[in-house]
């Protein structure tokens, strides 16, 4: 069983805030990272925000519910690609330019081979502060939505002889 990680684990950092070591004595490579195109060390990439002590002062202030949320389905344009989006600045630029509400990679190109519907669960903000905490919940949410869709499709198809 998968549990909702909680609003306190829903963290969106400013798009320009990098996921790296900020103490220059801990890592010279991260200390030299001044621009968004500069590399950070492998240790920082593999570390979570708690381990790196990412600054809570860089969190985007949002009103979040204190109680467990009910998942919501959003309809809109989704950017699809063959690589993981890890840049908050790049994310915002593409979202502003194309009006997309999310990014995905695993479904990219599938519909080119056969007609399908892709149902996804959201697990991160497509930036460098990726965490694994939301992946199981996102997968369970997408599976539940898929099951509900298939149940609706089966009932609708058999009753009306219509395929969605």
C-alpha cells in the first residue's frame, strides 16, 4: 500500500535555485558552479534535498492543504520528450512558450506506433530537486485513474456500443 507523502513533502524550489553543495569546503566542483549550465558533482546529483540541506528560503511560497488531498485530474498540453527534464528554468521557458502543464518522457513516441491513451501520475517538478518520495504515490494514483477509466470505458462501450 502506498501513502500520500503529505503537503510538507511537496516542495517547489525557485527555478533558478540549483541542487548542489553550497559549502565550498565540501565540494570544489559545486563551488565553481555559478551558472545554470555549469556542472555539479555526482554526489550532489545522487543526494536528496535533505542531505544537501537545500535552503527552505528558496521554496516557492504556496498555500497547501494540511489534510490528505484527493487526487485531481488535469487536462492540458503535456510536453513529451526522450530525456528527463531537470531544469527549473528550462521547464518554465517551455511551459510559458507552449502552454504545457506537465512534462513526461516514458510515453514519448508510443502513440506513433499504435493508438493509445497515456495516463500519468505526477511525481516531481521537472527540476534538479528530484526526489523519490512521490514516485510510488504517483504510480498508484495513475493506476487507480486507469482502472476507473477502463471500467467506465467497458460500461459505456457495452451499453452504447461506442468505443471512446
